[in-house]
C-alpha cells in the first residue's frame, strides 16, 4: 500500500458506482472525506474505511482538492452554487476535479464563477468503469491550467494509468470526452445491430461473436459489450454502465455538433436507439441491453 500523505486532503462528493471506488483508491494514500445525498452510499463508504461528512459543505472544509462525480451539468451547478452549494466553502487555492461528462458549456461557466474566488477547475472526465477505478487504472483526459494540474497531481496520479493532457483550459477535457463518447455510443449501437441481425438470420450468436472479434470487424465495444448482448430478451444482467448514460452523453454530442455546425448523422441514429431503449424501460439496465430494442417481435424489457 502507498504511504499515506496526511498533509493532502480530498473531498469526494458523489459516492455512486464510480465515486465510491475512486474514494477508496484515494484513501490508500490521502486523507479522504466523502459525502453523498443517499444514506446507503455513506454507509458503504464508512464500511470501506472512508470518513464521511453530514453535508457537502462540511466535506469540503479545508480540502486541497474536491472530486465531483455528478451525473449532469445541472447537478454540477447545484452542487457548486445551489442551496447549500460548496463554492463559498472552498479555500482559495483549492482545485475542483470534475470527473463526469457534462459538456463544455457547463464546465466553462462553472470555471468562470469559481475563478472569481481563486478556485480552479481541473476538467478531468474519465473512462474505465468501477473495477478499474478501484485499482487506479482509469483513462483520464485533462483540461486545466498547468498550476491547477500540479495541485491536483496527487489525485490524478492515484486514479489514472493513462493521463492525457488535452489543453490548458477547463472545457478541453469535456471536448475530447464528447468525441470519445460519440465513437463509444456508435460502436455499441453498431454491435447491437450486427448481433441482432445475426440472431434474426439464425446464426449461432456466440460463434458469430467469436468470428467477428477475430477479424477486421472487431472493436473494443464489440468485444466488451458483445458477450453481454448474448442474453435472452428481458433477461437481467449485471449493470456495468447504465443505458441512460448514453442517452445523456449522445445528447451532449448532438448539442456540440450543432454548435459547431458539424453534421453527425450516425451519432444521431445511435442516440435515437438509446432513447428507444430508455422509452422501453431500460434506462437503468446495462447499456448492452439496447440490443433488445432491435430484436424482431420481442418486447424490450419483457
């Protein structure tokens, strides 16, 4: 275990599927205080040996860094500036690490407001999932000033196995993550279409997947989601990444594309597929369940 650096303190706000393993990882070397609005998540954090606070404001008091694991730009704004928001409780010189995908506009607006109080945002959206989060094996893309990156270095070094600095401005990380999510969403949708077609043509699903992943049609998402797409219609599977995350993220892709006047028809089609999945009651299902929308004569989520 890494020697604990007791002079560096981190507040982790949001102890969900990603926030809790990140907090656990950080606690191997840093002083960590966690907070979540859900009491059960606080209990899980305490069971993992993480100190908890009774409010977000209490958690960030005196923190060198605040790691935010929120679901949307609206949540980011609420946590920072809403009723009971933390912005007024942050010490000058502290850094806020945003690990979520919320879009460039939300981050640049928050960064401007925090900058007036001497607090910088490290825009650090990440990929890798809960298991890799707990091991410090995440891909993190960062947009932040060099000074802010240096202040956040103890956190970034513990969480990232691959750290890519994409720019010196908050929002740059979100921009690259938006492009990343365009490809990820399209690849999941394409994998679902291919395997649904194979099933409808009477092919053995497992043998088809083995053949596809051995050739030029292979992609990370086909290899990762494909095995989970072999479930029977309506069969529950473990949730590694919720379907509604891609409803959100592909919505961010669409907004960015329209603002940049870049046509993205393939991404738009993938977004429509995920929205059909959400409308069919699959929002909280693993995103691989989007294949159920495509199965002829089958009722998604049945």
